[in-house]
């Protein structure tokens, strides 16, 4: 840290909070550097003493990114009040956070990291990062079901973004989505009268589950991490350029989804 790094990045890399939250902490006077209130954009040098709410912050020495095969029955939560929380089962020596939760009754690939910026970028739906799942349902799959699922489904007062589906057998299919709505795939299937029997995440962006057994985790290879960061940064750059070109359309996707939902709802009500 010869040239120093900005205070908000320092806190993010230390796993305290996101950069945006750090800026808010600074404005509220919650952060001090060497006993003095921190200023926006201030840089941290190697020997500086940083405190948040009077508690010292220690710079994280290394970034950790794990690929974890979450078993059925475990909960994506950091609360130790829940005996099924994933972190008590993993018992990793440093504090991590999950990147995009999986429901208790879902399994498969879950990324865990202490890199707050990377986690936030992956989870932003506007960045359209791909997630791939294998899904098994309770009755035979039809071509109509696959076509309608791929086109977008009205759930949670919006319409899901278009996605890709591939039939595996009469009861199973793969689906690639770029959103992370609450129980999205289950709700999409339920809309067409299907019940999800098993849901397993196979991939997040370029990271694949591979041969990990339930409950096992591994560190990403250097090549995997480099490619992951390259893809995430590229999406961030594209999003920033789009926002600069169309500053009034930051919520365009939500607006379009809501309009499609309202249109669908009116059509449905008129038929009834």
C-alpha cells in the first residue's frame, strides 16, 4: 500500500461494508483516521489507524473466493441462531459472505468471498450475470412450457427477463437466468402449474460446480478468479457507459418489466 488507497475501498476490502456504505459512514462521522474524522476520498497509508464506531479496522491480508456445494437443508445466513446456517457447517477461519443466496430447499454452487466489491457487482441484476441451474419438476415438460418460460413470466409484480432453457429429459431441464428474484425459478414454474422437485445451481458466470460433493468447497484457481474479475469489470464498464449515455433510464429494465406485468394483468382480468 505504498501509494495508499481510498478509505471507501479500504473498508470494502477489509470486509466492513460496501464503498457506497463507507461514504455514508464518512458523512455521518462514524469513521476516524488516526483519531481524526475521515474525509471523502482520503487515502489510507500503511501505518494509519482506522476506526469505525470506535472499533479498529484491520486490513484484510488476502482475498478469498470459494466455490461451495451447498447441501439441501442449509440456510444462507450468517446468524448463529440458525443451527443450519452455512458458515457454522463450513467453519472457514475468516469472515466470508455468500454471493447470491440459495434457498434452504435448493442446492449446488454458492460463491463465498471476503471481497465486498466483487460480491456486490456479481449480485447486481442490472449487470446481467449468468447463473445456470438444473431443474426437475413433478410432471412432463412440454415445448409450450419451455417457450413460455424463456419469453418471460409475470411474478412478483414484474415480468422476468428472457432466459434460455434446454430440455434434459421429460421431467428435467437446464435454465440460464440473469436475475435473482426471490425463489424466481420456483415461482416461474408454479405459474404454469409445475412444482419444482429439485433445483441445483451448476454455474455462476464462469465458475462451475464441477465434481464438488455436497458440503465440500474449493478455492478458485488463479485462472478462474482472473476471468471472473475480467467479466465482472467488463459488465460494470458497459453499465456505466449506458448510464452516462442515458442518465434518465437507469431503471429502464424495471419500468419495462412493470409495464409488461400491468399489460398481462389487464388481459387476464378482461378474460375473467
